[in-house]
C-alpha cells in the first residue's frame, strides 16, 4: 500500500471515529440509558409472555361462557371492575374448575394416555441416543461429524409435516410399515384401530424426531469427560465394561438427568403428533392432555376450564421434574 493510500485510510478512520464520538456525545447521559436500550425486550416479554401466563392463571378461577362461530372464537370487549380488567361474561367460580378435573373421565384418560406414551417413548429414546453417542465417540469411528449431522437432521423437521408422513406410514391398509410386515410374512398391526398401538405409533414418531437431538447432548457430555480418568482406570486394569460403569456413567449422570427431564417435559406437551397421526383415536385412546386442553379452549370455548387444565399440567410437570432431580441426585 502506498503512502497516499495509507493517509487516505487513516483519514477515513479519523472521520468514522469523530462521527462515532459525536453520536455518543449526543445521547442522553443519565444512568438509566442502558435500561432504555433493553426496554423493548422487556415490554414485548411482558406483553406476549408474562401477561398471558398470569392471565391464564387468573382465568382458571372463572367460568367463561365463550361463544363460537365455527372455529372462530368470539371474545367480548373488556370491562373494568374495581380496577381489574376482565372479559365481560366471566363468572367467578373459585376452585370449581380444578375440582372438576378430578371427576372428568376424559381428562383422566388424557393424563393416562400421555403417561403411557411417555413411558413407551422416553426409555427407548434415551437408551438408543446413548448407544449412538457412545458409538460416534469411539476412537475407531470415522466421519463422525457427518453421521452426527445426518442423525440430528430429523429435529429440524416441521411438526405437522413429519406427523403427516408418519400418518401415511402407519396407515393400516396401504401404509409402508404394514406393507413391509406383510412382505416379511408377519401379521399387520392395527396402528389406528387399537388404543395401545395408536400410542405406540406416537412413541415411534417421537423417537425418530428427538433421538438425534438427545444424542448430540449426550455426545457433548461424553466429549467433556476427562480422558485422564480412563487412563487411570486402564492402569488399574479396568476392562471396557468397567470403564463404562465406573467412569462414563457417573460422569454422564447430570447430562442424562438433563436429557430425561427435557424428554419428560416434551412428552407431556404432546399435541401435533396425536392431532395429526391418530386424531386422539380410537375412542380417545390416544388423546393427550394438551390436545384435550385445545379442544376445551377452541372447540368448546371453555377458556376457564382449559386454563385450569393448563395449570394442572404445569403442577404435574413441576412435581415430576422435582422427583426426577431427587432420584438422580440433582
């Protein structure tokens, strides 16, 4: 670079520095300025996150006589009484919505279905994720990065799109899976006309989508284990199984606990898969809690009762996560 070019670059830098200092000096200098910069985030968070959460809890103590026109919910104008805004046709019922949950057979059925799907899906997914992570973390494994990418790709699939694919695959008369079973001389499976197999089909779909995601988390945990622990175990004469049992598993326990809690929460929030693949059938044998909440809110327009279902689910997830933390040793 010639001397002339260097002077030109230096001149541009000087002008930029002067402009930047001018902008900085023109800004207000009182101590609250940094908070003004982050204020838009907190305004949006309060408007679209905090307020709906709080208002749902408030709504769970009311009976809301919503009206619908087809799939359109008609919401009345807000009224203000004693300084509290509320929908004009709310009727305060106290804990009646929560008491109703214990006698609602369909709600209890949805809880049972959700738990069965979780028990079918989660242990298999965690086990397969761990085995694949161990295999990809082995020294002999070549092209591990390509395999990790390929296995983790399903997590990027759209919920409805991949559910629609599994809907076609699990079709009883012309589905790919029953076709392959028939070609192998095995009996076909009533995926949509039997309650257990309907829940099993949901578990298979969930395992396919989330196995790679959990494998990546466990793989990262394996990469974080200090190699000197394995070297010390080898000096003590430990074989592969003993190194896995006494080094890998204890070191990986917090990561596995994280994966199990994350999978539990995800399983309890099932919605798109049962809606698309089984439509809650047969005879509500695969309806989940969130699906039932959706039906109460946007098909029957019982927003107060749907809010109570929401917070019952929140309490259930919290208790389950607490128990898992205690069992897993935090």
